[in-house]
């Protein structure tokens, strides 16, 4: 066996559900996990060997956390890159803090994608109101104005449909600078999750289609019911990104598919991703096991699936109201995150449903398969 010895401790910055599922995968491979989080009774902390309670910028907490870890990773992007720098002075951090910096700052992210030869929608950086006027003149309307930092699940952005929208959107969104992106009239949203080991081995899961509700991921279809040309372009983009970043760890690349089949990269996330939760039940090695293997220096297995799958998020009190029925329905595989309060818009868990290879059903079949969790007809 190469890499970390059995019983070693993987430190995870962040205590959410992604850390929880990573810790569960690590335990199956014989590793312990230690969490750094400011949250008591966090989803990840509930299943880990140890927890350091502290802020992500607190040097004392960071030092204590590093002392309890043999190698370190992170489970979401809204952590301190400077904090990761300090951690990296004590223990290996995978992915590297430089990777996090690219994903945290949309202007750097778009510049990186362009330099890597990965197509994106046209964009402009916006620091002043005059910049916004010039950007709209260059890109046209409609367009989407976004914060360059933070923001997820549709937060931190505004759709500009006419010149009358510019003043209010510019005043509302902060901090500056912002980024303006051409509006993409897409046919589908897809993503690819790719792992890269310390030895340079790449393993990419199948391209999946993602369907959203209220800007939050609702359904993931694996594989995406789209032409092979789309799958190939999405896979190529994800591999280019992983290589250009010199990634060691896991990365999700979210993409738009236009009406003519062009694939455009939208965002990158260097950690496990909501659209990869289907891999827990449909693949011999899930996205979480791939992350653990990469971080621990183990060899990566192929990212193959033994089943087609549909993943449905359980969001807020409305979806959780169906839980008793879900638990009683054969074929539905629930994964709950240990969160006490089902607030509106909060991801409480997810449900997977498996199908034989090549048998992923169409929209009506998906509704039938999900039973109480069926989406509204479109």
C-alpha cells in the first residue's frame, strides 16, 4: 500500500454535508477524519473522530487543527485561502490553496478558463458604473451581473434585461468588482467531476445533466441524456481544467449546453459536488472515495458506473415532509445530512434511484421512479 498508512487522519476544513460524506468514505478505507468548523454539532462533526471548533482565519485554531491532521483538504470554497496557506506550512493541503483562489474569484476563474482553452460565455470585469455601461455595450442584453466573490445557489447575481436595470443591480451587488456575463440561452446544464491523483492519474465520471428549481439543484440525471458530442466536449473541458490547475484532489466543472450543442464552462468547484452524489450508490468508487484516495496518495480506480441513476435533492421542509414515504418506498435510497432544522432552501439530504445501464428513463419515467418526489411536469 502506498500513500497514507491505515489509521492516519485526514483533516477537512468545513463541517457540512460534503465533509460528512467524505469522512464516511474515508472511514471505509481505514482512515480517520478531523474537522475544522465554527459550527457545533455540524453534519461532518457528527461522524468524525475529532473536531476543532474555530474560525477558518483563526491562527490558533488552524495550528491545533493541523497538529491533529496528517494531510488536509476542504469541503467548500467559502473558507480562507490565507488560512489554507498557513495550514500548508505545516501539512500537505490537497487541492492546493492556489486552486481554491482561482475558484473563489470569478474574474480569476474566467481568465484561467480562457487561458486553458476552455470555452466560456463572453464576460467583462466591472469595477465602476461606467465599466458596467461599457460592458453592456460590448456584450449586449440580456446579461447576468454577478459578484466576483461568494454567492451560490443563485445568490449574488442579477439578470439585466434592459438599460433600466443597470443602476439598481450595480448598487445592490457587492463587494466590487463585479463580473458581467452574456446571458446563455442554454438547452441543458451539465457537469463533470474529475479526480487527479498525486501521480497525475486522471479519472472522470460520466457527464450528467442538472435540473434546478429556484436556483437550487433539484435533479441530476446520470448519464446526461444528450448527444455523444456533448459528453465528449464536457469531458475534454474537465480534463483540461484539472491538468491546467495541476490538481491533486477532486474538481467539478459546471457547464452550459447551448441550443446548437456548444459546451461552455460556467464555474469550477475544487471539492465534492452536489451533482456527484449519485456516485455513492451507482459507482464502485464514489466521488468522495476518489477525493480521499487522491488526498491520501492512493491509486485512483476508474470512475465507472455500474448503474444509471437519478439523484433528487431534499430541500427544506417541503421535501422533508415526504421523508416517511421515501423511507417506505422500495428503490429509493435516502442520504440524510444530520441537520436539525429544515429551513426553506436548505439542503437536508438527497435520494438516489438506480436503473440498469442504458435504461435511464425519460421525463415521465423519472417522475414515476421518484414517486412522492416527482418534479412538477414541465
